[in-house]
């Protein structure tokens, strides 16, 4: 049985020193980048695809209580489930750091053709 390789271009557009082409991300790193992009993309930010996006940034200025926290988690779950069919979410943790005005997001998931758990950690900051 052949294993499937997931690949995507590196959004930093670094150049491969051998081929001179844009480098690519493969497997776990490609999927992590795709999940991070979904979480940090706002609605109407992608041309011709207004449906792709997460409302996490609009929730940052809300009071951080249990309801807001649960809405944030549900929003992240929904956008990943809808637009990233290659993964299954196992857990999402949010840590509010009021001193730094940001929220740390830990997304635990598995790639559908693997049983290895993967952790994606990203921070969302309030910008004024």
C-alpha cells in the first residue's frame, strides 16, 4: 500500500538552492500550515471565497469568559472540519494571556491516514 504525501508551497517563498524553484512543505508541515492559515484567515479576506474564514479575531475584544471561550473553540472546530478534510481534531485548548493581549491556541489533531497525534500551537494577538 502506497502512502500518500501531502505537499504545498512554502508561503515564505524561499528558494531551493539546487533547483532554484520555490521550496515546498510536505506531509505534517504542509497540513499544519493549512490549519494555521484557516484559523488566522478572516471572512472575506480570500478573493472569490468569502465563506473561508474564522471569526476568532472578532472575538478577541469580547470579555474572555466561558461563553466566549466555547464560541472560540467551536469556531475553530467548524472552520477546520469544513475546509480541511485531511485531519480529525482531537482537542483544542485556549490560554488567555491578558498581560500580553493574546490567546495561545493549541490544536491537537490526527492526519486521517495516520494515528500519530500532531500539535499545532499558534498565538492570536489583539492589534489596536
